[in-house]
C-alpha cells in the first residue's frame, strides 16, 4: 500500500529536488565563505560603522548569501504545500537562482574590494532574482484564505523585500555620487528592513507551521500570530519613520512594540514546545531554542541602543546578535530538519518507503555543525565585547569548521539523491 | 430523499440518499437559538426517541461541530450540508452494527466533525490549519486501538496532501492511502501496516 500510494499526489506538490537543494547548497557554501571572510577581516569588525569594504561584504554574505538564499529554497518548497497551489512554472523557480546566485557572488566580491560598477551589476542581478522570487510568492499567496497570520507575515516580508531592495540600490549609487543627505539613516533603514522586516518576519511566519510540525504539536492559537505580526509591523514602521525623521522616542516606542510582538511569538512557540508529542527533538531544537533567547536579547539590546546607552561596539554587537545569533542560528536549526526530511521524501527506497537519512549520511556531521556554529557565535560575541581580534578569528575558525560539517553532510545527501535518481531513470 | 447539497462536499452517504418519505424527523433549532436558549436538551430528547431507522434532520445557523462529535461518540452517523452562509442542515442516523465507543477528545486541538461510516471512524480535518490535521491523525493513532475499525483503520478528510505526515506514519508502522482526490479535498485512509 505504501509503495504505490505513498507519494500519491505529494510528488506534484513537492518541487523537483534540484530546486530547493540548489538554494540550500549555495546557502551552505556562502555560510562557509562567510566565516572564512570574517576570519580574514576580523580586525576590521569592531571598528566598522556601516561603510563599504570587507565587513559590508561579510554582512551580505550572511544576509543575502546564507539567509535569503535558504529562505528562498524553503519558501518555494513550503508555500506550495501550505497553500495547495503548486508553482506551475518550475523554470521560474530555477530562473531566480540563475540571477540570484551569481549576483551575490559578484555583489559581495565587489563590496569586498569596493568596486562600484561590480556592486551595481551584482545588485542588479541579485535584485532581479529577488523580484522574480517576490513575484512567485505573491502569485502563490494571492487570494489564499485561512492561515491569516502566516499570510500576513508573508505579505509584510515581501513589502519589506521591495523596500530594502530599493534602498540597497540607492545606497550603492549614493556611495559613489553622494546625493542623499543622510547615508547613515538610509543604511540603518536598509538593515532594519532586511534583518527585521524581510528575514525575521518570514522566519516567524513559517515558524507557525514548521515548529509544530517538527515538534508534532498542535499549532498555537491563530490570534497570537495575528497580534504578534501586527505588533512587529507597527513597530517596524515606527522605527523606520523615527530613524528617518530623527525622533528617538518613536524608535524606542517602535522597539517596545516589537518587543511585545516578539514576546507573543516566543510565548506561542513555548506553548507549541510544551504540547509536543515528540519528546526528543535533538540538535536542531537546541539551535532553535538558543535563537529564540538571542532574539529577545537582541530586541532588548536594540532598545538600549535607541535610548543612547550602547557602549563602544554596541552596534556591532547588535548586528552580530541579530544576524548570527538569531537568524543564522534559527536557520541552521531549520535546515538541519528540512534537509534530511526532503532528502528522505525524494529518495523512496525499496517499495517506495522513504529511507532514513541516517542511511544516507553520517549524522555526527550535524553535531559538528552545531558545535562549530555555537562556538563561533560565542567567540565572535566575546571578541566584539572586548575588542579581541584573535578571539573573533578563533570564532570564525570554529564557525567554518561547523559550516564544513554541514556542507559535507549535504554533499553526502545530494550524492545519494543523484544516485537514487540515476537508478530510477 | 434529502435535497442534494448546494455546496460541493463529501458524497452523501447511502443511508441518506436512500431515505424514504416519513423516515426523517425535522428539528429547526434556529428559533430556539434566536431566543437565546440552548437546544441541546430538545435535541437529545429527540435522539432518545429515535428508532434505528429514523433520520434526525437538524437545521442550525452554523455547523454544530460539538453536537456532531457528541452524537458520533454515541454511535450516530452524521452528514452536514451548508445550505447558505447561516443555514446548515445536519442529518443523524444511528449506526447499525457494532456498538461504537465514545469519540476521543483532543482538547488541545480545535473541534472538527467526526462520523462513523460503515463502522470506520471518519474525521473531517479540512477546517484545521496546518499542522493540526497531522497532529489529529497522530493523536488518533495513539488511541486507535479503542476506536478504529478494520484493525485500527480510520479515514480523514484533508485539504492538503499530507506529505509531512508520511514519514511519521512510516515510523509508527502505519500507512496512508488516498481514496478520493477531488476539488472538495482528499479522503485518506490511515491504516496499520500488515505484519510481514
């Protein structure tokens, strides 16, 4: 029964594995390159204040190269299942990667060496890929009824994406021609829209499906998600206005509202966690739970900064906590669950029964990833706090080792998938 | 015979399609609800007096999921038709055959309709948001030795292909078979693997 019907219909809603896995692979490669670049540029990290150069490149390797890349792969796969609307044109899903992946390589390389034309071309390619992705997502969620909280997260994330793209290109042009009166406010708005608008909102929105699914738990009450996203959007708007018209109180109020929204999100997730049927959640949930704690700390630290109480390097600490501590840690946890699951679904063994991923790759590699990531995160935070370049470098080495663990694991999985498809053909 | 539904939904059961004139008792609870009263006592009183052949037709301004669940647990098959936005008609008939146990309650999940179809439990999970349908199935598996027919089998109505459920079923030595896949949803039979 399982053999013939196991994937009956599911195949139609699962994308061909080459689509999500190309984004996951590129994301993990950028994850390794990010740590390597951080190692090389560690001495510039603590003195960085939103200008061009290697650290700008390192930040974009993490945000565009790892986070957005993985989010694209996961969104294309998850949304088509959640909304019951399969993406009809797979070529469009592939087209995103043809623009986006080389675009980020060019953009981050050009940022690293401060090459203006390269940045502009890279941003154009990256932006083109993101716009196609945005169009695909909007087409998919258009008219979807139900899942109001998740859809609200998706809509707000897509609007943030459009905003941050426009600001990103404007920032590059302004860096060369300097026609905007306040580059810093623009860069801050771009950072906020990217980290807390686009990526955080998508991460939170998908959490309402993914976390209960991983933990085997009933979903949290819809109202919690609605209030949370409502607070987060309101807070974001407040912060963006406050930053651009120099109203500190509005920025602090915005952060306060976001803090409330984040609190509701964490409360919803803790309810899911308590009601779970799967008692042993393993390594991925260690990462996911740590990321939630750091998300809360980031919000508090943001408010401290807006009130003017950040010490030296407070802004660097904030960016590291938000990008590496919250988003990258959360994403690694999610990736550690999604990669084996999709691989298993796409490689039905004898009689159509999905193979256990332990039969495809050595799962100790995932432990290397967790230890490397958490070690890297801790050392980088410590290095920023005390302005110790060597500790940041040590963290980058640990992070790189963790990234290689995940990359090797992924390669084993892909090799298995390829050989399975070869046999099937 | 009962009027065919206006909104496309699950196929009408044989006991309702073949109903004879006079076999149905009608109870419109909308005026009772409009007056601010609870019609449950009236309904249970009618149910108590029903013979096994009688079909009880209840008209209500909403889908009375808790009532359907209650009577399903007492061994009554049910079938609901949405006539308009605020007009539902639900038919109940005593299930003929084995005595059926009370339906299990899953307090941490939203209510969903349940029914007995030919001795097999059927859960309509189409109004639940993901991943609740998957959780309902897994919770049902945990208690199914008390409720399932045909060696534990039960059926579920779903909106989505339950691709994330499949690996969980494998781990529990269960499997899924899609037995109906149309615009109105998927009817999936969930059953234990047969011993090799």
